[in-house]
C-alpha cells in the first residue's frame, strides 16, 4: 500500500510555520458540477482562499494516498479524469488498500484534514437527517464525524432538501456547537434562512477564533464548530420556486421508489433542472463565500 496520507509541501510548510490553512472538500468538484465548470470552480476556490491570506488544501484520495493539498495535475484529474469515486469515512480504508482514487465528502474531508493538523474547513452544505428518517433511519455520516473532529467547519447550513429541524436537534444531542455568522437565523443552503434560529451568533472571524480557543481550554477540542454562513437574500434561490420544486421532487422520489443514498442526488438534480440552473449558481456562490470566510477565520486563529 502507498503512503496513507501525504501533505503537500506548501501546506506542510504553512502548518509548520503556524500560518493559516483552509481545507476544501472534493466531492463538489468531482461529482457536483459539470465538467469544465468544476475545474474552473476548483481553481477559483483555491484562489479565494489565497486572496484571504491562507493556503488552500483541497483534499482527495489519489492512487491510494490521501492527499492534503493537490498540485495542478491532480486537481485537473479530479475535475476531468472521471476516475474518482465518492468516499465517506467508512470508504477510505478500502479505497487506499486498493490503490484507488476518490473525492472526499464533508465527513471524510474533515477527518483527514484534522488528522493532518488543519483547523479550518470550508464546504457548501452539510449532510443531515433526511425527511424520511423516522422510517428509514437515513442520516448523514457528517453528523457523527462532526461530533469527534475538532475543526471549524464553514458552511451554508445543511442541504435544504433535508429535515433541518431534526438535523439541528441531532447536532445538539451530539454537542456540536453551531454559530450563525452575521445572523440570528440558521442558514438554509440555497436559501438565506432555513426557517430555524441559530443557537449562537458571531459577527467577525475573531469571534469564531475565540470560540475555538475557549472550546480547547474546556477540553472540547475534539468536536467541530459549525459556522453557518448564509447567502445574501439577493443571491438565494427564489424561496417559493425552491419549495415547489422540492415538494414535486419528494413526491416523484416516492413514486419512483428512490431511497437511501440515491435520494440526495435525485433531488439536487431535479432542483438544478427545474430551476434552470439557479441552484447550481447559488451553490457556487455560497461555497465561494464560505472559502473566503474560512480564510479569514484561519487567519484570525493564526494571529490569536
């Protein structure tokens, strides 16, 4: 088996010097955006992190090695090569053992980034409790991983196709701190407001850093801090359109027997198609904003 984890030289140098580093997940690039556009966005996100004064570390498994930071050729292969599976935490060992390549989910990115010593991670929307979970027990592995991985996770809430209220309840049960950034409301992914309040509010990156420091002082550094960063109302998907398409998609999934892991891509694809691409553009906008905020948080942590 190849070396299990390889930290890119630039990332290793930044970590050694105490400079800010931001982890970026790779499932969005390999599986969430159209070919061509995905490479453009991957490069843009790394550029946004650099503009914020931090070093980007896109995480993926390449030829049996978990890579913390990708060079240009690996980033291009991730976006355009087509040979990258999708790996959650439970999939990492089989992929590495077989010498395979895979994009990492929120959970597996968080795990690998924390193991490499990173403290800040930017993504789009978290997984959570599915709307049919009372019957299916369908709940994202993201939640369990957040309860045992000490990172600041800058996101736009949980995916709006999920049961947001139940997800917030699970995060409370798992003792995961949730912060609303610049708002008292919990971010709604494609929507500025999920309809639920944020448990706590912060308004500047230094406040996020202070929460992380307090958490460490209390012996709670093994749990993530979720920083829910909402889209501005002007950039969100029209809420009425979103709700109509989602309701129709849930009914279609029921009719067609779509279950388990297939339901999320089914609903996201339907939202993209029926919204005329508005959800895709919102997704790019929100992950761009999250990368920028994560760089500021990482810089505040480094300066603390």
